[in-house]
């Protein structure tokens, strides 16, 4: 995934079918304009109903495996669609 100028790293947790919680490590040339561009691009791919919650952090550590995953699903779509899912 190619990062937008101004964003050093990010990690997005999909908390529900229509909600992403996104942790962002700002780059030196970060601006709110870049953040707006990210939202527009992601809505093109993920749909108009997707909600974004941005949180800014100093550092995004890698997973235990040493890898940095950009997107982390934290729900089971099958359970969500059947009504059996409860958020963490």
C-alpha cells in the first residue's frame, strides 16, 4: 500500500462492517488536507457509509511477528451479518 504524503505509518482496525479506527503516525509534512484525501480515496474503495475515527500516535509498533499490518479485521463478518456478533 502506498502511503499518502505526510503519513509516516498507519494501522486501521476494522471494528464493524462500517467502521474503521485508524492510528496515524504523522510524517514531517503532515497536514489535514492529506487526511481529507485519504478519506476520499478510502470511501471510493470502501463505500460512502464507512465511518473513520482517526487517532494520532507517536509510534506504531509492529505485530509480535515483526510485521506491520495496515489493516486488521477485528470482527467476523459472518457473525455481524447474522446478528450474533458483539464488538470487543
